[in-house]
């Protein structure tokens, strides 16, 4: 089956055509980032995001169809992110998907954005359920047990900032550009990781929850003491921050793998990473060593599929269609939609 996917939940306008599930193939994958629109504000402005999605989505869908060499007759279904995310953007994507589905007479699949991230590795890698997913993006930081399509269990989450958000806020307070992750990573490469002692919040407590707000505050306090700060100090602070985040993730991943083995004795443990923060080389290498020490397989999909894209939404649509019922035209956008409530596939009231 061939599915058109649409993603508009945050600051990427994206459309893609994916064929599968057997011999899965991405026929096209168009992503337009809104970074330029949001840079001067140091973060995503929801109203600007929604307007930018409206302006370009039709063109992005056309481009995806053209790149794939597809006409409407070649498409079997339209899948769109129905949440969670910024309400304005989700409305634009879902309504566009409904209009296309109605006009072309195709079924509609409403996809949870996090489910898209969770299932991506099955598009790119030969991967059976269950597996462990570490989702680290600008809006989310969580450990999920992916037991099947629609069967997710959240094992732990950040109790305050998402990791990408912590990178973005840290960059902002150090005068680095948005998005903060790549900027902090670049500076960290020239920094002395041992100069500043920064905390590893929550690691003294059991469980898989994480916290990053305290780390950012500790960094701010150190930076304030040294004002005005020079470039080397910025680099040293970035190095210390990045190492602290990598340590927290490595430690929590170790516990998550232990939990996986308790829950599924004898099953080969697999940990999959997704989300924009997965681009960070230090974090990737910390996770790679943690997995290898635990004799676990580590899967990191290609970067353009780790960050927000529509191929993951089209693929989740394919995986969901395989299970049966699709969504009807009354499906509403759900700005808040925890993944562990996806199981029924029915869109009730969002929480
Ligand atoms: P959502 O949370 O809804 O999935 P998002 O758009 O916030 O959406 P992504 O597009 O997956 O998330 O990722 C963007 C985030 O990843 C930003 O916070 C950015 O700073 C962070 N990021 C990108 N590259 C790096 C990097 N090299 N190191 C650390 N963080 C990074
Ligand atoms: Mg984004
Ligand atoms: Fe995302």
C-alpha cells in the first residue's frame, strides 16, 4: 500500500509518500523547516508556525507527490498527525488531510506524532516488538516500551524541561543562536568538560524519570558569577552541560535496559533513539556504549528520520492500516495526546 503522510505539529511542514509494509520504501520525503521564521524570537511562536504551515502545505504535498511520481490514483490512504503538538499547526495538517481524503475518496488515518517517532525504526531497520524507545526532542523526553502498534507504555519522562528545550534555553542564556542543540554542540567541542561542576539531577532516585531544569539553573548561576563571560567560558559551560545530559541519559538507559530484561526475560534487548537531540554525537556515543555494555542492540534511524518528518507519519499510517479500522471525518485534532492512550485508536477527549 502507498500512503501520503502529512506532518505539521511543530515547526516543520512536511509531506511524504511511503510504500509498505512489505519491502518498505520512502518514495519521497519533503521537509520544510520554519527555523528562519522563528530565529529572531529564539523559539517557536505558535501563531507564526500555524500561518507558515497554511502558506506552504499545499506546495509541499504537491512536491512530495511529484518526487514520488505519484498521482492520486496511486495513493491508498492519507495519514496526518492529529496531535500532540501546537493546535494551530495540527489543525492545518489534519484538515488538509481530510480535504484530500474526501476529494480523492481515500481513507484517513489520524496518527499520534509520538507514535510516528516510535515506529520509524521499523521502517528503516529490521526490528521486532518489543523494544525500548528513548524519545529526545524539543518537546519530549521519555522512555517508552513499544510492545506493538498501538501498544505503548511510558516508563519514564522528564518532570520539567524536555532535553531539546534545555539545550535551546541554555543556548539562549549563553547568547548562542536558535536552535540551541547544534550551537551548544559546536561550542562544546572547544570546551573543557572538567572546568564546571554541574549536577546530574534526579540520578540519586530510582525509576526512569529525568529532570533538566535544575541543570540549566545551575549553569545560569555559574555563568552569572563570571559575567561578562568570554567565548572560552561559554565553550566550557557547553561542554559541562552536554556531558551532564549525556551522563543522565546513559544512566537512565542502563536502568531502562535492566527493566526491559526483567519484563521480557530471554528477549534480545533493543534500544531505539529518536528525536532531534539524537543528532548530538556525544549523546549518541554515550548511548552506544551503554547499550554495548548491556549487550543490547542500539538502533538510531538516519538523522532526517529522527527529527520531525512526514515519512514517519505515513509509515505509522501503514502500520495502523494493517490493524484495521481507519478514522472518520469527525476525527478532531488533539493538542495533548499521551501515547499510552493511543491503544484504542479512537480519538476521544484529549488530555
Ligand atoms: P517534538 O518534540 O514535537 O517532536 P521538535 O521540533 O521540538 O518536536 P525535533 O525537530 O525532533 O523536535 O528536534 C528539535 C530539537 O532537537 C531542538 O530542541 C534542538 O535544539 C535539538 N537538537 C538538534 N540538534 C541537536 C544537537 N546536535 N544536540 C542537541 N540537541 C539538538
Ligand atoms: Mg522541529
Ligand atoms: Fe517530533
